[in-house]
C-alpha cells in the first residue's frame, strides 16, 4: 500500500534531527528549472503570484535567489516540511528501519518538486498550483506536472504489490495527476475525518490535518499493508464509522459534543 500526502506550505531550513541517509529527488532537474523561473520575479510579483503577504514574499524571494547556491543546505523532505500533518507524523522518533519503510511506502506531492520520497533532499520554497511561468510555456503547475507524474505515480503504486493507494492528500493535489486514470488503474482508498457537533458532521481543517498525520504515523509504524487494518485506527476520540463508510471511502468520526 502506498500513502500519498500533500506537502506543507511551511518549511524549515534546519533541523535538530540528524538523519544518516538522504536521496536525490526524481524530478530535481524540473525543480531547479521552476526555482530559476521563480527567481526572476520581484518581491511584488511573488506576493501576487503566490497570494502571500509582503513578509513572506521577501522570505521566498531570498529562498529562490539562493536556491542554486552550492552552500545552500538541503533537508530531507520529511524533516523540511513543518505543517501540522508533519508535526503529527513526528519523524524524529522513527527508527532507521521505519524511515526506510516510509521511503518505500510514502509519497509527498510538491508544486516545485513534483513527487517526493520522505528522504529526498529539498531546499525551502513556496509554490502554488495555479502559478504560471513563461519559461515553462505559461502552464500552471497543475498542467506542467500532470503528464510528467501520472504514469510514474501509477507504476509506483503497482510496485507495492497490492496496487492500493491510501490517499491522505488534500483534494487540490488530485489536479497534479490525471486522477481519472489513477482511479481506473489502481484501487484508491480515501479516509475522511469529521466531527460530530450539534447533531451534524462537520469538517474542521485543523483536525483533518492532525488526523492525516496521525494515520500516516500509524500506518508506517505498524507497516500496515491490509486496508482492513486501517479500521483499527483511532485517535483522541476519532474512530472508524462503519455505517457511514464504504470500501473506497473510510469515515472516521469523533464522539458527539
């Protein structure tokens, strides 16, 4: 079973966790080209293209200016991303064996790097899927990556043996692939996480992010290959809701409050 997660918008340039191994991103050349194109934009242009405030625009202007510098250190992707999902994965307490298992069974989407393995070395950046760059044919990042990633992604899933994808990425990330082709080529299982409140089920983004991280940790730590075992997952009052689930969509709900 292969897990798919979204990258995070927040990244760190250093980590207290030192890993003894790291790998080269498969689409490193493409990332280098994208970063070069972004380095041609001014602070104001970055602010508009990425829809961020001036402070973040300045930060990412410097990131892209330094992206190709030899002395600019890179971090493994699992350590570089610092969003809530990755905080809940908490890779700092993974054993070497667990990290190697994650390397084979987890993929991270990236608008800059395309598709990443957990131990791939990456440099900090900020990118959005709707950004269009003249040097790349004025294609959005979704349009740019879709033909490059789809077949490789499907083949990676099939190599896991079971041909099952556990999709824990945000819906936006489906646009990086020909998603119809993916779902017709492999079995896709998508967990959802909802909170009971006032008798209704609600999606609360922060809980969804926490649950995606916790489920990823659960799967990787326990080396889960059988989708049936996912139903055993529970965390902080969230449990599998069988009546509201089906084979492709697993719903986990919290206790009413």
